[in-house]
C-alpha cells in the first residue's frame, strides 16, 4: 500500500505523507560527477568562510562595522552551503531519496532561511557602500558597530519569520497527488504543487516572499548604485574617483553572481527545463559562498594586511617555541 494511501496518515482535515521522494536529475548520464563537483565546491566554501571568520575574529583592527557585515555574510554562506550540499549528496549520490515530512520542512527552513539572509546581507553591504561614498564625512557617525549589529539582528529575525510563515501555510495543506518532489531539495514551490486542496494562499505567499526577498533587495541595490554613480561623477579628481569605484567592484561582482541566475530563473519560470533548473539553482546556492571569501575578503587591502600580520605573528611564535 502506498504511504500516501495509508489510513494512519489521515486525520479529519489534513492529509500528510510519511515521507517525500526527492527526484533530482531525470535522464542525465554521469550525474554523479556533478554531485562530486558540488562536494569539492562545498569543502572550498567551508574552508574559505571559516578562514574569513577566524581572521576577522582574531584581528581586532577588523572589528569595524563593515567587517561585522562581512563576518555575517561568511556565517550565512557557511550555513547555507551546509544546509544544501551534504543533504543533496546524501540524497542523490548515495540514493537516499526519501526524506520524512518533518525533515523536509526542516530542510526547507534552513535552505530558504540562509538564502533569504544572503540576499539581505548583500543589500546591507550596498547600504554600507552608499553611506561611505555619498556621505563620507558622516560615515563613522551613521555606520557604527552598534547600528550594524542591530540591523543584522533584525534581518536574521525577518528572514526567519518569512520562511516560518511559509512553513505554517504548507503545514495546513493536504497532500494526496504524489510524494515526488521534482527538485534537488525540499523546495517550497515543488512541495506546494503536490497539495491536493486549494493552495492559492500558499502561491500568493510564495510570490510575496519572492518580491520581499529577491526584488526588493535588487531594487534597493540598484537605487543605491544610482546614487553612488551620481556621487562619483561629482568627484573632480580622477584618481580619487577610481579609488572609490574600486571599493564597489567586489560587491557588484557578488551581487551579479548571486542575483543574475535567480532573476533569470524566476523570470523564465516553467519555460526552463527541470534539469536546467536544478543545475542553475544548485550552482546559485553553492558557488557564491565559495566565491565570496575570495572576492570580497581576500582581495580587500585591510583583510590581506590582517593575514600578513597573522602570518608574521605565528611565524615569530613558532620560531620562539623552537629555540
């Protein structure tokens, strides 16, 4: 008897499956190599973000408002990659396609919660660049450690509330069509499509969440960089203008890497083949966390100086201990 038809799974109002089946790729030969590749990307992301967090934590000169946000980005990237890749490898590479109903919702919470926070953090970093370039004389008055910690805390709470609201709606749905989730994880959209009752409220909430998490940050970042561009054109000295522009390039690269694939996916919708959707979204999930430490931290002058100081200090300690 199918688990979906088992009498024990029914109550008076809601039908829930005992488990979901994560389908993954369909009909792609040698897909295992792609999963192994994602595993290597995850390890690189884990090491890179852990290193960034360690350097910022140990070097007190980096305990500044900007690096509070960078530290938060590293935490978010590490948690997001951990929520996706190990589960994906276990599910698809080692053929553990079944996931319990509660496990599915838990996986959904952490994956989307971290994605939401990544989007908010990139938006937050554009605010930092906006104040630094448009109001340079007031930067340290407006952007303080306290304000950054408060805003970061608010964004974490908002991110959690957004996904909890979606999970609450899903938990009120009945499922009787199928238990096969056509994705590489417990995707919100793919799960709600399996509902047998009216899931219009869930669809509306999903659209509202995409506006809040995706389009609002994109519009905010676009608006801040329009203001930044206007401020740059007012700088008479070309060398100063170029120096200010360089402080934005790393952030713009991160924004492009994170938002461009997601915006294309949402814009095209069902026109994207399922396998192409899985490749696009899985790379969007794992590549930015790997690239962020390289692009935003290791290419920043203050951070590289901190690495050099840390290296020299450890070298001196090693020399002294061996005497």
